[in-house]
């Protein structure tokens, strides 16, 4: 069975331009990458668990703050290259991306060294207009930007 993941795509209107909140994945693999190294705040959930509740929980874990309240707009699901199925919701909200406090994970690093280090799951977050977000976002999540734009973004 495919792994299931759920996330929130926060959006806002700044100066007539739609912006989205993305997170940069932490850890040594992503440390020196920018293009294609950003994601929606998201995480795995179990079958039977409410995916929107999971998306809100994962937002809190990755950003260190409860997810903003408001109407969540379903953006559907996409299957990523590795087989994971990601389900997302758009949410109009403000969020201070400079104040994140992500949870962490343990990883043997350098690989084969026998030493385990702790890394932030998310090392930074930022607001990006859609053209910039298209460059930064993982390719497998790009349909969520297209769906948000199709819904009218700021008009949602």
C-alpha cells in the first residue's frame, strides 16, 4: 500500500500577487539545494485517520505553531515519483515564516560513520510568488500550485 501524506498550502495576496508558504526540507541531503528542494508542510498519516487533521498536525510539527484556522479548500491528491500519495488543502492565512521551530529526526551522518546526528525536519520557510514557487517546489507537488491558481487563488 502506498504511503499517505497530507499537507496545507497557505496562501495570501500581496500587492495583487498570489504568494504561497513553502518549507525547505532539512538534513544534509537538501542542505545545499534550493530549486526543487521545497515542499508544502506535510507528513504521513495512517489509513482511517482524518487527512485534514493530519495536515494540521504536521503543520504544527514542522513549523512549531498551530495551523491557522479558516476554511481549508481541498486541492486533491497527487502521486509522487516514489509512490507516496500526497493530499493537500489550501488555506488563506498569514504566517510569520521567520519564527519556525521544526521537530527533528536522527540520521547516521556521514553515511557509514556510525555517528547519528539530529537534523531539523524543516530548516526554513518562506513566502513565494507563484513563478518563484514553481522553481522551488518539488516537481511532484507542482499540481497543487496549478490547482490553487485555477481556483482563483486570492479569490478563493
